[in-house]
């Protein structure tokens, strides 16, 4: 390197055009008197990055190690009261992800290690940056389901359901009975497909390639039925404000019965393959433990909360649709570890099949969507026969329908926990504000508590047990 300092480019663009990297992207070495010490790319994420202990305040450090989940405003923590005392030269901070396959390619976990023991964990998010909530404020209520269905792409029908329920609450309408039962059928089938995907990928994360193959095999049956019903395997835009897009196809009872009759006995095979397997139990029992008090303080829901022994399931605690008319059990655990979360999802598959069978038996006849010209478009056949129907169809899909002023919050039980939709209407055909309470986003807060004191070898298993879907986190 020349003794003369490099010339400063007039702007980042000028530096790039001259073939010289912009200095802002590289670290300066203090020993060189401010000159470029080397081409060391800076990867700082700012305030959300895990900093060295000497640069971390006592309160923040206590929260990061899981010793304190909430601090009263103005509360001062004594630095000497931190229960995990280490110095920077005894530990190291490493990245796990975002490129790591077990962190879904878009989740970064910063870990502070003492040897192989995890002392602190900090999830760093924002690598997917979809911006779906802001996008939803530029789409009409008719178009809204096409947007939210892409958030949690493993349970898209639940996203469509919660958005539709919120819009219908603002409209003050009730959908026909058949539409309610169809929604229940599709939501529970979606829960089955989502949990099967988790069984498959969790098996792969723990070294069981057989479980990966079996889980995808059974899930394929559900996706084939979705394609037959909605036209798509995912991102369906099937559940819409006012009902559903189309009626169930001919022979749907037989298709659903075959799914139930096939998946249920194969769950017993999964049970035999994994539950009693010594290595699987060693990788899951007493690993990633979280207490009921910690889970409640972090607002965790879904299988993680139920694994601590709290029977909180919105289908039972705050019934929506017709869940109060079907018989099923809320599965809970005891220890709040990886094994409990695995057992809960395995048994929730059985309970969902139990619900699906009841829905098939009780499915009523009638309309599959609301017969209100202001909300739903006319039947396709009418467009070729009636000018009024053609105009109506055109206005619904170009302008949308106007929703009365107001605000509402609706929550349902998705495969990952409480999925909520907060809508504010200003009386137009587009939401003034939309916010989604994504369970994956909230549940990620539990990772530092679960990983604290564990081994780096268990980090993948703990992360998998949370079952995060990053499209819902970075929405």
C-alpha cells in the first residue's frame, strides 16, 4: 500500500465508477492513523446487533441472558447483580445465519459462547423485508386476501381467514353457514399440512432424513386437495370477505376422507419412528426449556405456550367460526422443552383430523358466499347475460366495496399461535391502517430464554422447535 492516503471520492457514485470501493463500507484501522487498514466488510445491524459485554448496559445484558424479561420504567439494575459473569476475552460472539439452512436463510442469530455453551442469543431480523402491512393499505378489501396469504406461506388460509373476519366485523355482516363450515374445513386441513411440514423439517434438523421424506409425502395429499379446490397449492386467495371464492369440488367428501384415513395411521408410524428413539429423545428432552411465567411475560402463544402446561387455544378459549360446536381436546405439555413441543404438534395433527371428520359429517347445504351485491361479485354465468351484472363485477374488482368507519381486532389460532389482524377503516374501499399480530414474530423472543445455558449443538433443534415462518416476521 502506498504511503500516500487514498484520494477521497466526491460521492459514493464517483467512487464506484472509478473502480475504488467506497470507504464507508470498510473498517479503518486506528494504527494506520485513519487510513484504510484493509478491505474488511462491515456487517453491523446497528442497535439490534449483539454487542460485546463491555459495551452492553446492565439492564440490556440481564434481558439478553434471560434473567429479567421485563424491567419497570426507570428501574436501575446493579451491574454486579448479573448472574452470568464473563469477560470479553473469555467468550466469543458468532453468527448463525442468515445463510444457515436451519434459520430459513433469512434469520440471523448472534450467539455469545463460552466454549460450546450459549450465554446470550440475539435474533436479528429484517432480511426478508416484505412490507406487506403497508402494501395492504394500498389494496382494496377485495384485493387484501391476495396480500396477506403470502405472509405465513405455510398456513396461507389462516391469514386469509383472519383478514376476512376483520373486514366482515367492520362491515357488520355474517357469512352463510356453509361458508363457515368450509372455512373450518380448509383451516384445519391447512393446520395439518403446516404441522406435517414442521414434522418433516424438524426431523431433518435432528438428523432424521426418513421423517423429512414421510412428512412431505403426506403433506402432498393435502396440497393436491387445495389445488383441486382453490386452483393453487399455496397463496390461494380462497377465503375472502363475504365467504369463499368457490364451492367445494365434486367428490370432496371422498378426497377428505382419504386424507384422514391415510394420515392418521401414519402418525402412529411417526410416533414409533421418533418418540422412542434414544438419540431423538436426547436431542429434545430438557433441551430449550421455558417456564410458563417466562412464556406469559414474553406473550408467547401456540404450541410453545401450551408446552408449559397452559391450555390456551383460541379455538377453545375464544371460539370463532363454529369451533364451539365440534369436539376436540387442547393438547398441553409439562416441561416446556423441545420434546413437549414435538409431542403437542404430533397430537394436534390427530385432533385436527378429528375436527375435519366432524366438519365433513355436519357440512350444510346452501350458499358458499354472501349474496350481497355490495360485497360479492355476481356469478360468472350472469356476466354474459346481464349488463348490470357486468357493471357490478367491474366495479367490485376495480373500485372494491366501501367499509364503514371504525377499527377492529380479530384473532384466530394459527398453527404457530395467536394470529391477529387490526384494521382501521376511514370509510373508503382500502384499509386506513392494517397491522398483523404475527405469532412467529412474537415467539422469536423466546429464543434467548430457551437457548441460554445450552450447547451450540442444540441451537438448531431449539430454533426448529419454535417453528418460525420468516414471511410473517418480516411482514
